[in-house]
C-alpha cells in the first residue's frame, strides 16, 4: 500500500482531470456501460414507475408537470443549483423533495430511500453522455468557495482533508484501492462494496467517518456546498449516471 502524503494540496490541472471510472478494472467498466448488466438500472426502472405514479392528497405525478422524462435531459448535469425561493443551492434530491412539497402536497422522501434514489437515478440517466455544467451562476460563487474550503480543511482524528487524498495522491492506492480524483460523474452509484445504490452524500459521509470526523448531516448546507464545489471542478467531464464503482 502506498503511503499517503500530507503535503499541501494543490488543485488538479483541468487537463489532468479524470472520471473515477477510468481507474476501474475493465470488467467493472463493462458492467457500468451495459444497461443489461448494470445493477443500478433496477432503480431506474423503479423511478420510471414512480415518475408516473399519482398519490394522495393531490393525485399529481411528476409526469403531470414534466410529461416526457426525456425533458429532464441536461438537468442533473447542472446540480446542485440555485433555488430562487430559498436563495441558496440545493442538490437534486432536495429538488425532488421540494417539488413534492410545492406541487404535489406530499412529504419528503427519506434520504437514501429506494424511492428517492430511484427518481434521482432516473433523472440523472437522462443526462448520460452530457458534460457536467455546474456552479456557473454568479449567485453561487460564495457557496462554491465555501465548498472548496471544506474540501481543503483538515478534520477528524486523522487530521486529513479531502484534498490530501484526492488532489495530492490521486495516482496512488490506499488499502489496495485506487485513489480517484473525487469527481461526481455518476451519482447515484451502485457500489459493489455496498451491494446497493447510494448518493454522493452517502459517499462523502463514509469518507468523513473514515478520517474519524463527525460527518455533516445529509441535508446540511455544508454538504450541499461540498457537492457544489465537487460538481464545479468536474465541469466538462461526462455524466455517467447511474455509474458502478468498486
């Protein structure tokens, strides 16, 4: 196992940025790229049913407002995005729950629930193959900066920042696994370690626990800011949702 350096982080040059899928074994990449072999497609199928499902009290479905799911092409590539009413960025899961409360009179779906992951995977899949294009709104600039500060901040009992692994040592291995550049190109992802689909927030919280830090709450502004920074630094990389990872 290669030792992880604690040198000061410097951001990865744009021309060197790579999706996490490029670090995978060919067999795992083939599983991701074949819809008949990608286990995450089971959630996408659930999402298609949920998209059309009506329910009390409003008897309104997602399709009643958005009609064809293909109208969502390009949407997930821009998230997290500004919510004008809240005057702050929200991630795609939060957007789905805001739509439920504002337009369907329904309560929020729980984080990491099959239903929320299914809708997120369905919407995300519509942008597969498009470039990530997040964080350009000038009203988001301060939130991107806050997210970058969190990425660079040392924390936990191990006193490590996200950048110590994903900027300084991305071409090495840790505990036998490749250290990637932390670009969120495929979320929600089916992770072989989890044997399930999971959100970017779940992955970030896992990393925080790994450095023995107190993880941010899933719906905290810190978590949204961190996701926004990661998306903005991945601009131009291709959306792979729903991706498969080791």
